[in-house]
C-alpha cells in the first residue's frame, strides 16, 4: 500500500489532483493572510505551518522538472517568498524554493522575486535586531 504522500504525488503528477486543490487541503496554515497570527508566536500555528509547508515542499521536491506549469511555479514562488519573514518555517521555505528553482518554469522573474524577498527578509531581521 502506498503512503498518503506517495498517492498525493502521483495524483498531482497525473493531474488527477490539481496543485491548487492540494494547497487548499493543507488549509489555513499555508494560506492565512493575517501576519499578526504568524508573528504573535502562537506555537500551535507555527507547528501547523511547519508541517504543512514541509508537506508541500516535500511534494514539490519529488516532482520531475517538467511537472509544474509556468503559472504554478510563479504562484508558488510568490507564495514562498511571502513566507520568508516567518523565521520558524525558514527551513521548509528554503526546501520549497530550492525545489521550485529546479522546475522548467522557474525563470528570471522568479529569480528576481526570490532575491527581492530575501533582501526584504534580511532588512526586516536587521531592523528588528537594531531596535532591541
């Protein structure tokens, strides 16, 4: 019997399950837009975020380079870049971005987004450190 993650990977690769549907299944931990929830140190939220992001990143990491469309790569690059400020899930973010950069649809626009997000993230951390 295949594991749940293996079934998800096969389903997405065969297009029986859309990547967007998979992201929606992972729920609010991935899609919560209230940055206060992410920054207020709610341990259960961070645990859920790390598990959900780790799951998504692991699935993307298992894909062959031509599995994702250009639009999927672009949307998920933006998604991961928006989560760069969540220090608690940085490892999962880096895993996801690393997997995305191996996709055929990862182009110059995505490189620019990642560099901009990294620069913003570093500036924000430096500013937080200097105010303490």
